[in-house]
């Protein structure tokens, strides 16, 4: 990443979720104020986050409303600038818009996390190719309002691997260096609970793609449906899913509760001999 070499695989990295939105499924409205958002981001770095992922548009299940570019910029960029001024930690921005990604990179962001995997904005791939920065490419299906719709899979792990391979090929054809890509199986996106559980259980099958894996199970609906728990009671379920991700070969996990999940990741790394 910017000015630093990132070698994923020696240990599992922790990405902290910093939503600056009023309507995210788990923490919407908690960090709308820039000062509060920056304080939370710094606290996550202090708790052990390697990366803080700033998001200004919700992709929650149930069809979050699209946010215009200026609104998203107004939410994200002041937070990014303040974090960059006050921390040496790595910063990511969760966006599907090339204009937001460009402004975020200009403000000091190290990585772009695109849940559409370059599908929603034709300018995103050329931008990332020019800038030469890391990008997370996440598996999903359908448009913005359809990403959480029930989907049919005959072999969820196999189909996710096949579709991510096609996504990776598209990115390379657009000029994005393969070494700058991370892949995300998209738990909860275009997947019913059983699909997400199967994808997590068979995470090791994505090793064939030979790219680092980012896995984001934190507080998601597949945990709630499996355990019959509301969003604010999914900490232990998240811990189990994070442990499964680490043991399954994840290189980075994306979580809300950094302090608690940091210990889960450390123990998972120790169990797989990477501590």
C-alpha cells in the first residue's frame, strides 16, 4: 500500500468497519458526526486494527437507498483527511463510485473496497489501473438493490470461485495489476444464510485463485438467522465466524468489534501455526 509493502499471509490482518451513514444495518447513525467517526477510527487502530474501512453508503439488506456522489463525498472525505493527519494506519474506503474513490485516494486513502467488484461504475477500473492501488473485489450478483436477494446456487463455493475468477480476469484486462487485488466471497451478498455458511465452510477452495482473501462475517444476517439473534447480540456468533475464516485461510477479516475480534484472530493464527 501507499509507501509501504503489504505482505498478507504471515498473519491475519484486521480491518475495522467505520460506517459514516445513517442507515447501515448494524451501526447506522452512530458515527455520522465527523469528530465521532474519527475518534472511533482512531480507537479501532488503538485496539489493533491494521486497516480502517470508511463507508459513506449503506449496502444493508432490504434495499438501502442510493446516495448521490456529493453526499457520499461529504460523509467520507473529512473523516479520511482527519484520520490520515492523525494516524499512520492504513485506510480503506468502501465505495462503488469512481469519483468518491478518486477523491479518497487524493485525501490519503491506501485501498479501495468495491462491493460491486468494478461492475457499477465503468470508470472505477481505469481509475484503479492508473493509480496502482490495492482493491478488494467482492462477489455478489445483481444490481445495488438486488445484492441481498435470494439466489440459487447448485454449488455455492464452486460458483463463487468461478465468478471471482471472471472478476479477476476483467480487472486484469482493465489494466489492474493482479498483485494489487484482494478477493472477498461476499458473505450475505446475493446469498441466503445457508449459502453464506457453505461459502465460509469451504473458504479454502478459493485458494486456487491465488489471491489474498478478505472475509467480512461481522454481525451479518446469516449469523442472526442461524442463532436467532438480533444485530446487537451477534458478538459470539461473529467470533465463531471470524475463527472459521482465519482457520479457513482468510488473509484479512472485516469486523465491527475490533478489540474482541483481535483476540479471536490472534488465537486462530496460533492454531494454524502463523503466530
